[in-house]
C-alpha cells in the first residue's frame, strides 16, 4: 500500500443520513472473488435506472478524479461488514469519507485499505454539506481537515491505523510478528479458550 | 473506592488478551471460533496464498455456504455445472477449505445452513468464547454469552493467519428490558422497538448486554433474534448472560464437551454473568409489557412502528421524505391494510424452528391471498428436517407457499431469490435498506407471525387478529 500523508481534492456531497453498505455496493455484486473492479458498481442503484440508463444523480455529473473526498450524512457506512464497500469507493476514485459518524465495521475496513474515515464536528460538517465541491485538504500527519479561509478542524483516527497508513504498511505483518506471544497465550489459556470446534 | 465489579463483556475481553492495548497499539485479541462462508473469504484466502501463509488454527475455523446457495433442488443439482458467479464462488470456497484444512459444511453436507444458525446448532457457539465471522450478523452468537462480532475480509485474513485481531475495546451499553412480552408479541418486535427507540446509530461503538426479566424469559431462538439485530442499532455486538435456558439448548450438541467435562464447562459458564453493580457506559430501559407487533415503513430498521400505528409525518426530515418516496407510502397513513406482494420467512434473524412454528400456526388451514407469493426458507438443513418431521412443510405447501432448501435467500437476494422492483415484501429478515431484497424492492420488516398474517390477508395485518 502506498503511504498516505495528505489528501487534497474537491468534495462530492451525498447529504443523506444512514447511507448503508447496500447503497454503496449492492449485494448482487458480492458474488465476485476478487477485489478489483467494484468501482463501476459503486452506488449502482442511485446512478442507474433499472434498464441501465444513467440517472441525473450528482455522482453522474462529476468527474471522480477531481472529487476524491466524499462528504456523507451522519452514520455513513452502516449495515453489513462487506469490505467490498471501501473497495468500491476506492476503485471509484474516493480517497476519504467525511461525516459526523461513520459505522464501526466500515471504519475498520476503510483503514485497512487506505480510505480515510474522517469524523468531524457538526459545524464543520454543516459547512461541508452547504459547500459541495469545496477544495479542502486532509492532513493525516496533523490530523486536521483544512477548509478554505485557513479554517482547521481536528479529527481523531486510531493511532496504530494512522501509523500504518503514514508508513504504507499493513497490519498483518504486525500480528505475524506476535507469533511467539500468541503461541504462549495458547499454551496457558484456560479450557474455554482456543478449544477445538471439531466434534468430540 | 474503585468499582471491582466486572461486566460479562469485561470478563470475556480480559480472558482473550494476548497483548494489552496501549496508546500506540490496539490489543491483540485471541479468537476462539472463526466462522467462514463463501462471500467474504475469497480475497482473504488469496492474501494467504500470495504471502505463503497457512491457516494457524483450522481446528478453530468452521465453514459453510449460505449467501449464494441455491434454495431450489434444481439449483442445487445444477451447481457443479452452473457457470454462474454464485456457483463459482461456492466451489472456490469449498476448494479453499480443502486446501487449507478447514472443515466445511458444504452444499452436500446435511449440517449446512446459514452460518449464524449452524454455529449454535452444532454447539460450536458456546458461552465465554470470542467468535468472529466476515458477516455483520455474527452478533447473533452473543445470545449464548459469547463476545461475537462481524469483521471485514482483511480481518478474516488476520484471523486465518494468526487467530488474532487488533482491537480497541469498545464501550458497553446495558439494555434493561423489564416486564413481560404480551401474547402475540415476539422477540423480533422487542428488538425492532429498541432500534426504533435508540436509532440505527444508537449502539455505535458499543457492545450491548441485554438484561432484565423479559430477556431472561426468552428462549435461545428468541435471544438469537434479539442479538442478531444488535448491528442494526449500529452496535459492535450484543450479548445475553448464559443461564439454564442456554445450558439446556447446548446440552448434547455435537461440539460441546461431554460427560464430566460438561458439568465443569457449565460451572465455568455460570461465572460469566456480569457482577452485581458492574458499570456500563450507557444504559437504556425498555418495557416489554408495553410492546405490540412491529413493522417497518421506511428504509432502515429504525423506521418502525407498531402494526396498529400510523406512519409519521415527514415534517422537514429529508431522510424520511426520501424513504417514504422510495417505499411509496403516505405520511400519516395507517400501516395496517397496506397491500403487499411477497412474504419472506427466513434469514439468520428468523428462520429457526420456533419461527417456522409461529408462522405455521397462522398459516394452518388458511390460504395465501391471491396474487401473493410466500417463500419459507429454513435456516439450516437440520431445521428443514425438524420442521418436516412436524409437518410444517405440509402446512406451508397446503397454504400455497414455497418450501425451500436452507440459505440466506431473499434476505440479501444474492442467489437469485429476489422481490422484484417496486414490489412490497413483508420479510422476517433484518434489513429494509433500498434494494436489499433486489433492486427496487420495498421491504417491510416484521416478525414471523406478522409476516404469515400478511401472506394470508395480502395486507399488513396485526397477527393477533388471526391467533386463537
């Protein structure tokens, strides 16, 4: 994964609250066994009519290459655990999602793929909703979003995930390096822990 | 004085810490049971192959196929030669399980079914365990006093390779449900009412423990329904302290300890319940006695009202306006009497034997209304056999419904079972999101009795009117 320090782009605003993962990538596209290529189905049912005709949705009016920051309504990414949701958004062209609340599993999945989940306060969110297409800057090193007019909005991101994103490393290597500790845990663990699931 | 009392969540969490959380790094949390299925694993197995890694504990890993499974016998017979993405996904999963030494209850297994039905049924789900699966409804297993939550595919890879996850400890929430559920009101109604109260983001960042007299009175099937829907309130997990009901359900199941080990296990499991005075970050109260059968009217599970209630006025709420526009329902109208097209009884929420019995009690000696399609999909092959032994299949067929093989089916519409654009479905599943049951589908979530009542009348109906 390439290191991420800063994302500078225009925003694309989807103001609806509770945008769920079934909107981001409808379940019928989960029959794939690959990660690649999901972007063309991102928000499929908002972007296309039943007969495949593109709708007038804002997603069809803007060039994803120029609008890499998605501003969504509160509780973005709720619903299923499908990692296909951040895969689809990344493949579509997004590099960050900003909201006042982002669902837990979606956040965890996004951090592991280099899609920045950025939770901001209500006033900043309101400004972003009211100013679609604003050119803003997300600084992962400083953990601030810079809005036009030198306005800075702090955000929190889990420190280890942030470290991995800044370094461009994945978390599996860290866990694999814990092998001895895991083995020691398994040896001393009580009877209910790590008990085999196979039939007696 | 420091509060030494621990919640059940605290106890299970502490017991599974391989290395503790610090400011810089999350805890390394050990996972006792990893459930796997065809949809969220292929990319994880690819990572293992690319990096030359094996599965650390195949003996703690169990696979089955559910999301993409055909539910017709013709579909099942044709799977080996069917050149469809679903068939390829299932066959690739079965192959991955073989290659990595994972036990797979595949399409030819009499024990297969929806992963969250199979785990408990096989006794693999046990109190005190940490349980994960690449599926958000993993919260179901918390009904046994386990810490169970859904993960993404990258984390599936982490667990396959290391049996561990990197996790910060979530906050805790107690949901205290007092009173007694009235006759004709189900566990599904209870949890829908809760989500209506706290909202679809109300549980975000929290692990819920359901407590109180109404929870203690629930059967295991009902507890699973409640914990299953925890994610629909945004919660990380939901759990219920194990008790005699739990132990009776587990006794004698294939994967639980036997003989003297059983008694020892039960003694340990009794210690899991939250200590008196354990602190929770948040507490919510709900009175079961005041509840009625519930039905959703919108496009998330929090948009829910009693079946005898009215759809709210939209005011200036754009989310509600958008939802009602999609649903084609009028603000201020009564929900009862709304015409419907399809009834789906199934899913990891409501496909267990008690759910099928509740539906059959309504369907018995009645007919599905003209123009309405009823689909009943048992949660597992074992449930299907048990229901057939009781004659439930005959009741469904005599009413004019379709009786199917097990799988996720029309809950997620991946396998070809779908509602159809613009059509109304009353569904016992867990999500009424736009397009969840197929593009354009309009879903009304409800419990099994309410769903069956709608099948009979062709309209949203209070099931208590059809109960004798």
